[in-house]
C-alpha cells in the first residue's frame, strides 16, 4: 500500500513539474517524435550489419538534407506570400482587398438594378415585410439599400473576422519559423534521442515488475509499431498531398500556390475539418486576389468561376488521396471501424486540433490495452499477454488486435 502511494506521489510530482515547464519542452517533444519516426530506419540498417552509431549518422544526415532542401525551396516563397496576404488585409484604405469588395458590390448593384424592377408585383405584395425589415418599397431605392447592406456585411466579415483569423494563423506559422533556437534544439534532441533509444527503453522496462516485463515489452512493441506507423504514413501522405496541390494550384492559376500548398499539407491530416478548410482557403484566396494567369494557361474565367474551378480540382485531388493513396500509405495502422474512428475524432476535438489528429491512434491503443486486460481478467492470458490458444486454432486476441485496412479519411466515406 505504502509502496503504491509512494509511486503515485512521484508520478504526480513529475507530471506537475512537466506541466509547469511544458512550454520549454516543445522542441524536445518534437525532437522525440522525429527520433521515434526515424528509429525504424536505424533499426533496419542495424539489421543489415551497420553499427548503431553509423546507422544513426546515415539516417540523420539524410533527414537533415531532406528537411534543409525542402525548407530552402519553400520557406522564402511561403514567407513572402504570407506577408503579402497579411499586409493586404491590414491595408484598409487603399488595399487590393477594398478594390475587390467594391468590384463585388458593383456587380451586385448592376444585377439588382436589372432584376428588382421585374419583381414589382412581389414588392407590392410584401410591403409590410419590407417595412419591418427597414427596407424601402420603391424598386430603385430597394436596390440601393440592399447594395449598401451587402457592402457593410462584406467589409465587416472580410476586414474584421476573416482578417483576424487569417492573420492569427499565418502569424503563428511565421512565429514558429522565427524561433531560431528551435533550429538547433530540435535536431540535437532528435539525434540524442536516437542514440539513447535502447537505454531509454531499458530504463522504462526497469520500472516494471520483473515478472511482467516480457508482456509489457511485447505490448509496447505492438502499440509503438501501430502508433508510429500511422504517424509516418500520415506524414508522407501530407507531404505528397501538399506537393501535388502546390503544382495543381500553379497550373490552375490560383494566386500564392506555395502558400496554399503548404496550408494544404498542414491541414490535410485533420479529419473532416481539414478538407473543408483547404477548399475554403483555395476558394477565398482565388476569389479575393484574382487568378495569377488563365486557368491551365488556356482559358480566362471570371474570378468566381475561376475560384470554383480551383476548388473542384482540389476536391478531386482530396478524394483520390482519401480513397486510394492514404489507405495504402497507412497500411494497417488504423485498427478502428469507421464508427469508432468517428467517435474518437469527435471526442478528441475537445482537446483541439492535436486531439483530432491523435484521436484514432490513441483510441486504437486503448482498444488493444482493454482487450488484453479483459483476457487477463477472464483468465485467458497472463498479464497484458496474448491469450493462449490450442495449437492450430486462430487466436481471438490476435484477431481482435489485427489492424483493419482502413484510414481515417477512408472511414469518413
């Protein structure tokens, strides 16, 4: 009893300390995740006869070269295009955004001037309703009043709400890019995590009672393989998706294709909400700032139809990835049925974007642990171990733990 209370006090104190210094641990957490993602490649080289130190150097150098090349290609354009959008939203007096709003309002005024006089009978029948809405009942005055209200709503939404959200999002990304110390801390922590990975594993297992270490090692190995196979697959899918979207936006004539492609790569892993935000950002940027050139360098459209074309192509790419590419990259990493994945994502949304991103692998981990504990309580297995079955028969525990060949995005369909 006292031993349990002592361990609980130590764990509680450690968690409280980590909570206090959580902001300082972010680069080390990122480095640890990178190390966990690279560790299977290191283990693969070790199995081929490389020493662990040489394998780590090879894998780590390849990772650094890839990251550095990607950053040199995308960071300058991303920074420039982000600053352009931020400055455009901040220039209220003479910015391009005001000109765009005025153009929309003028088009709407021309349409209302043509159509409202044709609806004179409807206006006469609904005079009381128009008066309650504080609108004039004379057709020309009604067109002018509706145009004024449209301009006020557009100014309020675009210059206040949209500008605030877009500026906040882009400034957050730019702030992350500006943390120079992280450029040093993240690679260093990832490298040392890789070097000390075996020692960290042994240290963790040392805290487990000796009679349970083999079962816990087996369980952790299974959970770790599932969890980080999911993250690696989603990372590859996001990078591929962002690159293809970037090329498509450039061909389709969408403005700021690098910015839109990077945003697509960042937002794609977010279940359900990600595809909506990608389409909304592509449509909004193309509509507000206008196309950079004719669609596919072939034909010219109005801003609205050009933006609609950009979104239509983006949705096709999204569906191809959701149905064909992402499930193959994730393989069997997702061990939940579609309904279970949906419930996990909705519950994970209580913890924000990170909760939605990690909801499925965390829920799958809990599923595996609960199944093992139930087998233990029913006397079908030792603590956290697979249940023992007669020779030649299929193991229920293995069958229940076998991942289903579906991805989170495929589950949405």
